[in-house]
C-alpha cells in the first residue's frame, strides 16, 4: 500500500476503491473527512450544502436496491458495448467492471456513507450548484485517501433519483449530488489510469498542442 503523505502521491493514487471492508471507521476520521469537505470552495461562500452521514444499514439497503436496478437495467448493458477508455487496458477495464459489480452488490455494507446535498427549495440542481459541491466531494475523496480509507464517487443511484432520495429521507427541495461509500479498502492504493496529458490539452487555439507537454 502506498502510504506516502506527499500531496501529489495522494492525488495520483486517489482512485475508485470499490472493495471495502465492513469494519467500522472511527468517527474522528469521518469528521476529519467532513471538515475537508467544508473547506472546499463554494459559490459566494454561501455554504448552502449539508452533508448527510448514513450509518443505518436499513437506509443503505433501501438505496442499494435502486443502485443495483440502475446497473442491471441501464448502465450494465452500456458497459457491455463500451470501448476501453484512454490509459486503460482491456483487461483493466474488465477488472473495473467486475469491481463495479462488487460495489453494487455490497454498497450497503460500506460502514459509512457521506451524501452531499443542497436545499434547492423550488429550484432544481444545475451546473452552477454542482460546481458548488463537487469541490467538497473531491476534497473528501482526497482526505479519505490520505487517511488510508477507500471511497468512490457514485451517482448511479440518481437514475432512480426520486425513489433513492425518498429512501435517504431527504426533505422536499433537498437534493443529493453523490453518495460516497467509505471504508477500509480490501486492496491496495495505486496509480490512476489515464490517457496522455498531451491528448487533452490545447494552447491558444482549439486543437493546437500545448508545447510545454512533451
Ligand atoms: C460524476 C461521477 C459519477 C460516478 N458514478 C459512479 C458510480 O455510480 N459507481 C461507480 O462505481 N463509480 C462511479 N464513478 C467513478 C468512476 O467510474 C471513476 O472515477 C472512473 O472510472 C475512473 O476510475 P478511477 O477513479 O479508479 O481512476 C463516478 C465518477 C464520477 C466523476
């Protein structure tokens, strides 16, 4: 396990950890993660967010039903025909899908979930509200990694948003943006797999390579 505390090592090894032990996670670590979320940038520093911590297995089980249904009925068939992403091998991509299935079956067994939410009143989530909460989500993923805890940003349950948010007990007008299942990882942390930086960066004109990247 890579246990460096160097910021860039942590950044480069914060990947989806989908196989989690059911062992309890001390509350003080969860509080540390939540504080990292609270320190994220947000529009106008209005801090309209709320972070729902779920430990109750019965609530998690109810949501898991919709998370699984979304894989079985919608996302799974898409995976079957998907091309291997940049930086991944066909084998690695297949392993990822197996891990996705594992997390789906064991979603509720992760000892703690953090559900970042915003109260929209009569409004609806949009790009701007998302921009105000996903920095907190990423801060929490990085903090979990730094503490030796695994997690994955999950949103698939939103394919059955109404039912899943009812199971989460969210009041009218409050919407969730992700579920972060958190626990001690079964496997090791390792480098994320991505394509070549040069393929994603342009300079001055769309399509022109950034010459600092060799
Ligand atoms: C918006 C968003 C939604 C995601 N939803 C899910 C999800 O529902 N289930 C899941 O297993 N992974 C989910 N992921 C994780 C991605 O699949 C993962 O980040 C990607 O495959 C790259 O893998 P890595 O993080 O291990 O490098 C999501 C990631 C993002 C950014």
